[in-house]
C-alpha cells in the first residue's frame, strides 16, 4: 500500500490496484502550493465530512477524473449525485465491497456542513481492507471510546491516519491513546500546521509516540510512504 500526503487531511492511497483520494483540499492550502489539483489522478474520492477544508477541490478533481466515484455518508452522496457526479452512499457500521477491497464507515466525533451552511450529515472515518493492507482513516475527530470497536470488528490494522493538530480535533497526546484503542502502532499524522490554530511541535509529537513504542509519521507534502 502506498500513501501520498497532499497536505492537511488530503491523501492518495494506492491499494487494490486503484487510487483512492481522501478529503481533497489542496488549492486553498498555501503549504501545498507545489501540488497541482489538475494533476491528481484517482478512481475514488472518499469524503469524511463536508467542511470546506476537506471538500473544496472535489469538483476540480472530478473535472479531471470524470469516471471517479465519490463515496460519502448519505447527505454527501445526495449533494454530489444531484450535481451529476457518480457517487456511492454509505452510513456508519456497514461494509461494502468495491473493486479495490472492502470499505467500512465508522464513527467520528466532529461536525459537518457545506460552506453554504447546508447539513453535511454526520462526520465519519473509514477502514479500508485490501490485499495490500488495512488502513484506518479517522477523519476529523475527537478521541472517542468507539475507536475500541475497530480491532473487534475489523482485520488488524497495518497503519492509521489520525488528526493530531488539536483545537478542532484531538491532539497528539489523545492520538496516542487512540492508537492504543485501535491496536495500531504505525500512525500517520494529519490535520496539523495548515492554519495557526493547529500548528504543532513535530519533534515533541514524534518523541511522545516513540516513548510509547509507537511511530508517528509526519510526511512532507508530496511525500509517499510505503506500508505493508
């Protein structure tokens, strides 16, 4: 499995022979000035919630990937399918089998609305189960006891993408507890540094994970991590 960081909470995950794009927010992120939205290629666009720092570039991405399928909770599905895009609806708790593997939508504790104030459904996370590995993408969330259900209902995780910036999501100390809850020691950080509210001390964060025998990956924008 290959995970490429495009800034903030945006990742391209290559697994099961497909390219999955999570939470496309690139053009509005000055830290991602080296990434061209029109160059992003994907087969699926997975959305954890409707806030603009997660969906701002959905339509630009779809313009260059017209066969891609948007995956989101019912309200997000309805929003984009009404615009004529191919989309697949899900809700929390269930699995669905795609051509890249299985996908499970899980709980997240946050809020969700489109930029015009339209309700975006509830926020979610995803567990991606493929022959190339099992990845949990938490989305924007606080630490929640529901995370303890993941190792009880899903295959063992290869890695997890967790928010660590604090203020709007959990901080890196809570992310350490989250890694315990999900029984995963290989964590990729997201939702940090983009805005003044969520700047973190990288070395302190990585050291805190290391003290617990865990590894925190803070990828540079454009960097790819191979996990297995």
